[in-house]
C-alpha cells in the first residue's frame, strides 16, 4: 500500500480522485470505481502498490504494437483492478475481481521488474493485461528505473486517464496502444461503464505528443461492426490522429458476460479493413484471424513488403532499414 497521487480533499471528508476520468468522490473507508484506491483517514491510498498479479515475456506484436521495436520481446506486468467494467473482458478474473479483503499478487520491487526484463533480453516493459492507470504509482517507479537502464516503456490502455495523469507519465512513456472500443456513447456506457468522449480526448492528446501511438478496435457482432460505425472511427483516426497511425481491427471471441455473441467473421474484418483503406488509413491490421496476410506491413508509397508476420513471428523484414528498399520512402517504424 502506498499513498496515491492525483487526488485532493473535497467536502464532507470525501476525497476527489482525478487519476482517471471517472473522477470518483470517495467517502471515508470506501474505495473508488477501480476497486484499488481507498480513502483512509482522509488520504487516498493505492492498495495494489507493488502487488504484481502477472509477469510474462511477450512478443511486442502481442500488445499489439507493429511499428514500435518490431521483432523484440517485452516484459509484461499487471496489477489487479480496472476502471472499466467491460462485459467482454478476457482478463476479468484479475481486472474485475470484486471487493477484496486482501490484495492478491506477489510483492515485487520496481528494480526487480527492471532486472528481470534485462536478464530476459527484453527491450521494453509493458504495463498491460489490466489498466495501468489504476496502478500508476507503481508503474511510474518502474518506468523511471527502466529509463535509467535503457529500456522502453509501453502502456496498453483503455485511454481513460486524465490530462494530469498523462502529463505525469509522458516523460517516461515511449509507446502506447489505446483501445477505441466503440464510436457511440450508448455502447461505451452499456458495455464498459465509460464515456467515448474521454477516450477520444486521450487519443488526441497522445497523438499530439512524441509518444508512439497505435489503436485497437475489437469488432463485436451487432455492436460496433456496422459499415457506418467503422467509417466514423476511420474518419476520426484520419482527421484527429493522423492516417499513419496503425489501426488494429481484431476479431471478437465469446467470453465473460458476452458469451452469447458469436465470433466475428473473417468477412467482417476484411470489410472493415477495406473501409479503413478507403478512408486513407495507411496501416491497417487484422487480429485474431487464421490468415496472416493482413498482419504484414507494406510500404504506403509503393506497396513493397516491409515485414512479413505469421502470428507473433516475423518471417521476413526490413525493419532495420531507414528507407523502403524499393522506393526509398521513409519507413514507419520506431526502433
């Protein structure tokens, strides 16, 4: 447990948390929406500080990040809790555990995470599986030590952090993948317990920074897979973020409280890719499909193959070149 950041005293002994966009007002001995920030004696504490629920070595492509350090390994960590309540969450057992008498996880010092990453030949540390915003106190300490040791820092996020939170992490954050889950407020509220407008604000804020940004959308049949909604997302990415931002369109599989919805068809994904390209999104990728053709990276200028992927394995690549080997155009990778 550690005193939290991003809070202030409010009226009637309540604490106002401004770490994420929920802006919880937390009464004495109560916790916030994330389940891991508690008002104790009129101070806000991070209950999950240093409690690591998951540690894994992943290909960076699994985040997914296709244009940042391609072909490298990332040391992935998570703590318990989340500020979303996604009905389709794949990691619901650790992100939405319900009220807890004791924080689960192993106590791990920040320097131990960094040492483990280096010993496993990882180029980066990824804060993932659950939302890193809700364990920002711990993530920030790891990020600072990682920077000192020459490692990169990656967030996989729902994009619900505040402007103040982003300003704190920005100097230490190298790359981020943000989920753009829907493009209407009704489904964001119904499925995730959140608001689209705040996610859009975060995406715009990151796109204007020097942090490498990629976007992921899980296409769920009947909820966000219509041609109209995909086109609206594409236009937002094109005009608000930039058409060179990689966009990952991923197939849904039934899970958690949405196990009655069928998997996304390959046709739906391919149609979405076509709509994205018609809206001039230059780098669009398919996820969770058996075919690997739409995981490859091609030069946006001449169409030359730059990286050939099969699952998380890179089979052929020119990622270490600064220019396309065919036409000489600058390559889109951050190395």
